[in-house]
C-alpha cells in the first residue's frame, strides 16, 4: 500500500498528523518500506535503489509491484498517465495491473491513455463523471449563503468553537451527501447502459454526457422556459436541499435568490434530469413530453 498525505488538508480538517517521522518502521513487514519525499538514495528490501523519494512518490502508480482490483488516484500532477507511459500499468504478459480505475483527481490521465487502457480491458471512469461531488457540494454551499440571512446563517450553519453542531447544518450535510450519491448513481446507470448497448468506451461516453447536458443547458437558457412559474418553482424545489426549502419556503427562496442564479438552476436541473432519465439519444418529442411532465410535477 502506498499512502500520500496532505498535512495541510488534514490540519484544515482538524486532524492531527505528526508526519512520516512518527511512524514506527519496526511495524513494517519483511517486504514493507517507507520512503519519505525528502529521502534520497534509499535501498528497498528487494534491492531496488530509490534515488529521490519525491520522484518515487510521484511515479509509484507506474511501479510494477503495484497491483490491485481498484485504483482510485486522488491527487497528483496532470497527465501523470499518458501515451508515453500507460503501458507501465500492464504486467509482463500485457495484462492490466488494475481491473477498475476511478479517477478521484482531475486530469490525472489523458484521454488518449484512457482509451488505450480501456482497450486492454480496464473499466475506467473518467474524472468528469467521478468528480461531480465537489462541484455539487460547493453549489449547495453557495446556495445556502445566498438564501440565508447573516443571522440565519450564523444560527443554522455556523459551529462555535465549543458549541454543538446545529441540527439544520447536520441535516443539510446529510441531504447534500444524498444528492451526490443520487447523481453519481444516475451518471453510472446512464454510462453503464450506454456502454453495454453500443460498446463505446466509457471515457468517450463521459464526454458525450457532459457535452449533451451543456448543449441542452445552453438551449434552455436561450428559451422562455423560465417564464413558466410552475417550471421555475419545480426546478428550485428539485435542486435545493429539503431542509432549506422547509426552513424558508419556496416563495422566500425565489425572492432572495438572484434571477440569474435561478435561471442557471432551472437550465441545469432540467438538462441533467432529462439526459439521465431519457438517455443520450432522446429527441425533441422526448424533451417536449419531459418538460410537460416537469411542469406538472408535484413532488
């Protein structure tokens, strides 16, 4: 197992981390090793010479000793896996050293390398599909900041140095996590079904999903759909965490949120919901029926 720890991130999260020097190397097994980024000219138990701990850390995913069912790169430099080194993820017989790769870091793998790895049988989910959780959680944070007054935000969302977590904040967090899980499931189901139906690489399908949602979002922004009150209300109700809707009510939300922000919510909510529900090949008639049903929704 290789572990890369961001001490700054842990400090922000309130987690104490004493650094690699605090690790008891006596706990390592006969083949185990610890190489810090500061170390140089280290000899591993198998005789391998490591000239630079920093380079060793940055390229360890290419090391032939690393094998796993699932590889989730959650950090690193852009284009760490590319056309010049992707074959390093294969063993001596040309078989993948990882069965599944789920990109937890943006731009870690180039698109050309993704397609090459998928061609070798690796199930690979691209960053644009797997990293939407960060964007979703950030958008809800902004939403709460815009919707709540300063006093309400202090009461509902702020945790004092020695005070308990407000019940609203706890529920809000739980609902944000539920929304991320729901969107992740919708993304997976769409990609998996489309991949099974037509055999298009998952990396290409991820780009197709993003492109389709963006195209429909732009079309809705240019339309007069926002003028339909029922559609506008339903889009906001579908998008906002229930705790926020219950706290303020839809009417107050619509009064407090900037119109441009509400327009963006409506366009993105309808576009993504339509693509996830109706698929990449859905046409105008599918869209017309979907919007009609969206306006009549009483969820």
